[in-house]
């Protein structure tokens, strides 16, 4: 009888102990699972927060990134000062590691050094801008082309020059040189033909292209690269 009671007691003890042990393990597992879940939630929130920061910085960078252009007025090893078309003075900073500098000529791009940029050169720079300083990612040394349309108000046969009043009410003097490509619209065939300077008249409409170097002796006075004349008779037909 005692043996039975002892066996029963041991069995009861084991049976009674198992649930408590399992329950304890379940609580521990549940606690670990909850901790892991909380940690995963924190990691997720941290990741989202980091993404927001990255996106905010990226958006701000896009807003701050500018493209500026103008003629160089001052040069140094790491800084250029330019004057824009609106007469604003801006600084373009060269980073020796990040900044790439190119010269554009005849449609070709060639990498050059900062020291090759001189006062009077025309440049285009892109990069983030703070106040009036652009930290350039790229600097392009280029030629500034003028493309204008207007009416010829004066023909100077001695100087081989034309005075032109544009549709924007600006007045330009353009020199016709031996290298200038000259064409006129044939009002009958509507085909462009070569034309001599003597055939150009006051009152004719002109389309012209010229290069602005920033070194002109007179404002708005340029040698013409190409001109296309539309005779005033065309508009009377």
C-alpha cells in the first residue's frame, strides 16, 4: 500500500510538475517572441526614419542643385567668379576630387584643367548652390551663341555692318565678315540662296547667329556667323 502511495505520489508530482514546467517555458517563449517582435518594430521604425531622412536630403539636394552660366571675371586655383546675363556675381567652387571640367568646341567635349579657364571665358556650371556659391559637379567652358531676329534699320557699306532692331526692342550691330554665311530667301521659289552684301537693304528682316565672347569692345556689337535675309517684298505679296 505504501508502495502504491509512493508511486502515486511520484506520478502526481511528475504530472503536476510538467504543466508548471511547460507553462514556464511557454511564458519564456512568449516573452522572447514579444521582445523579438518589439525589436523588429523598432528596426522597422528606424528604417522608415532613415528612409525619410535620406529622401528629405535627396529632395533638398535636388532643390539646391542649380545650373548657372556667365562670363568669368576672376579666377583662382579653386574658385571662379562669374557675371551672369542679369549682372549677378556668382562664385563657382572647384572640388579637386568631385568636379569634372570640360571644354565644348565644335560639338566635341574634352576634359581640361581648372588652370585652363581664363578671365572672359564663358562657362556653365551645375551643382548644389548655397547663397551665391555653386559647388560644381560639372563645369563646361563653352561659347555663348546669340540667335536673334529683327529688322535691318541701317546698312553700313563702308564697315560692312548692319544695325538690327530685334522683336525684343534690343539694338545690335553685326559685322559681316568673309567667314559669315549669307543667305536670302527667294520670294518666288521660297528657296534659300547665297547673297552678297550689296543685296541687303534697310527694312529687310534678318535672322542671325553670333558668338558672344565677353571681350567685345562695344556692347551688342558682334561678328555674325550666319545670316538669313527675308526681303521686305516677301511680306507685300
